[in-house]
C-alpha cells in the first residue's frame, strides 16, 4: 500500500505539465528530503546497532533524530556515537540544508514573480477593464432595445385597436 501511495504522491508532485517550475522544484526537494529522512533513520539505526552508549536504538527515535538533524534544530536528545552514524548525520545535515534552501528559494521566487507580474503587466488588468466595459455597454444596449421593442409593440397594438374601431 505504501509504495503505491508514494508513487502517486511523487507523480502528483512532479508529473503535471501545467504546474510551474517553482512548484515542481519545491515538490521535488520535499520528496528528496522525505526519502532522505526515512533512509537516514534506517541507516543510523543500522550503524548504531550494538554500539556502547548508543541512544538511537529504534526507528521512531531515529526518525525524530533525522527530522531534528535535517532541519538543523538538533536538540541534542539523540545523537550518533559511531563513526558511520556520524557520517549518516553529516549527509542528513547537508541534504536537509540544501533542500530547505531549495524550497525556500523556489517559494520566494514564485512570490516575487507574482508580484512582478502584477506590477509590470497592467495590460492584463486593462484587458479585464475593457471586457467589463464591453459587457456593461452590451447590457445597456440590450435594455434600450428591449424598451424600443416594447414601445413599438405598444404602438402597433394601439394602431390595431384603432383599425378595429373604424
């Protein structure tokens, strides 16, 4: 069940043609970070297995440690004591810093681009205003035509009534 979910989630994040490059980059970086945390947790438990004074002895503890390490929070409640555990930690930190930087940069670029587009493309707002004016003019003309038709219909029925009287 989980691999199917992951496949669909990654497909949704990366596979859409209509999505912006910023969203694809942020989604890809987030997916890489999630995989790194899951694999890093497993790797550190394997590296620390049987080590003296090891405190990363279960996957839940290692997953918490992995989140702390990737986000560079590092509370210090869990830490690797072996050389290979520390290597896993260094890789985790590097990937965490990089991917959070990528997500932040992608989102910031998206926000700046939206603001730039709003400020420097008044043609789009002018098009909307022109469309609104055209629609208003069409409504006014339809109302006038309706009034004229009613007036003509009333005049025609009055003439018909006069013709019937004579």
